[in-house]
C-alpha cells in the first residue's frame, strides 16, 4: 500500500488529499468523480494530475 507521500504529487494536490483525509493511493482509487469533486479546494487540474499519475479515470 503506497502512501500519498510516496507519489509525485504537486503541493496543492497533496494538501487537498491530506485535508480531506486521504492518506493512501488505494483510497484515491476508490473515489468517484462526484466524491472527489466535493473535496474542499480541489481543482480540475488536481483531478487531471491524479488521473494521469495513477493511470485511472474517475467516473
């Protein structure tokens, strides 16, 4: 299980995830687009970054 500290995230994306209680890559993969869009201070660029980095598509 990889922690988000081990991922090559921008500072903004990292802070958004930490603020919203996300600590592991597996937790990110379980999120839907609707869920992640409700995170405080999230931007589309953060969502795109996560999709590209983790090779996933939020649905």
